[in-house]
C-alpha cells in the first residue's frame, strides 16, 4: 500500500514519542524492581548476618526460608488461580509438585542426623572418642581436627605443636613453678589444662571468641573453670587491650578461623599489645599454619621481630624446606631465649623438629613484609598459587 510521504513524515515523530514514552515507563518499572531487589538483598544479608546467624542455627534458618518460599509460592498460585480459574497446564503442575517435594525434603532435614555436637555462631563443632586411647578426645571444627585432650591425663600432649608449646613452657618455668598465662584462643583448652596440671596455682586466662566452644569444653573436654582457669568470651584483639602491662609470664597465641590466623591478630599493632602485657622476662609463643612458598610465616616472623628483641622458630625440617605445609611455632621475648635448653627439651618431646634462630632465622625471613593494621594481606600470603 502506498503511503504519502507527507503523512509518513507527520506520523513518524508521534510513533517515536510513543515508543520513547513506553521505554521510559518500562525503564522506570525495571529501575524500581531493581531498587527493591537490591534493598531486599542488602536488608536480608544484614538481618541474616547480624541477627539470625547469631540467634539461630543455620539449619533452622534454611528450613524457615524454604517453608517461607513454599508458602509464598502456594499463596501466589492460589491468587493467580482465583484471577484465572483454569486448569493448571502440565508444566505448572510439575513445578508445583517439585515445590511440594522440596518442602517435604526440607522438613526431613529436621530429623536427619546432625554432624555437629553443637552448631555455634562460628563452627560446626564435634567431639569424637579416640579408639586407641579410651580417655582421648578429639575436637573437630567444621570437620577438621582442631584439638586433642586426654580426660584422664591433662599432661598428655598429642599434637606436635602442643608439645612444642609445652617444651617452651617447661624451660621458661620449671615444673611446679606457677605461671601467669594468657591464651589467645581456647579451642579444646589443651595447653591451659597442661599448665594447670604441671604447675598448680597457675593463673590461666583464656580469650575465646566462640562461647559455644567454651560450653562444649565444659561439657565434654574436662574444662573446669575456677581460680586457675578463667574463660572470657570475646575477640582477643579487643580484650588484650584491657590487660595490665607486664602482667603475664607466658602468652600463647593459638587463635584460628578454620586453619588461618585472623589477620587482625597477626599485625604489628597486635604484637605490640602482646609485648606490653608480657613481662620483661616472659615469653610469647604463636602457633601459625602455612604452606609452601611460606610467605605468611615469613611475614609473621618479621612482624613479631619488629616488636620482640629475641625471636626463634620451631618447625619440621620438611616444612622449612618448603616440601609441605605444617604448624610453625614462633617464640618471642625481650630477654635472651634459653635456646640450648629449649633444643634439649624439644629432643625429648619431638626429636625431628628444628629450631631456627640468629642468622639462620634472618636468612629464612629474608625481605618479608611486616604486617600492620593498614596492610595485612593474610589470605593472599597464604595462597599457594
């Protein structure tokens, strides 16, 4: 059909204006929907992270979410059916059946076996018995072995790094001599129980961020709060600032988020607080886990050495050769370390372990960075690639 050019020229602007108006309306609707979705996502994240996770177990949260979504879907389906009372097509019936099946599956999770003895705000925690040692108990956090205690013999140290801590403590204060000890991280409370057993009257203060672990320790790991053991629930970085200066003979750093030292406990500012609390002749020991190429342990050694005058490192020789990941124990003090005595004690508890100090340690650390509150890329340093 022939359309006169003049008519086409007159109509085209009107059509374009109508299309632009439709696009604007569409854009406004999409924008509103996007804004509502973003606001809902932010609100849900904050509510879940700061309220629900702290108040409820994650399984309860997930089940409640599944039920809520199911009820909303059923309600919406009922409303649409009332608007258009027609038979649901096959695909819609299939989706409805799947939704009901999902709700049934979510309901079954409430009776499914729980892998946790307790689900805290930070961990799925479980205690298992050692089949080869009737009184032995292993604490697992998120399925990873974290601590080992012997309910009948608190002097028993199972894991290598706890033996190293015990060796340093044995040299710093001979058996029977009480200590004022501060523990950054409680876990299974293995070291506090050891110090109490070997040095009656020792004052152990434990900063543990996870109150659920303290409760689990009291219930299943032989933790007995009292004059010789006080557990304070909270972040060690915040709590250590309230400790008096020169008040502790031994400070044990053994805090982990899964297998990683939290970055704010690994900085020079934190080391300065620990040095402030440690008596001039006292000792700081810090447990660190790292993997080849060992960038984090080198940086943490440089960080501790920036505050403490004398520093040494205890580690397996295979780990020092970058052949495997392992625990490393940093030892720091403002007084000269009794290295010969520590070596002799280590030979008794773990003959294969190495002790680095002096020039050897300097060569190992190299040009590693000092971690600070302004820059502590712990996750990047731990990356193996």
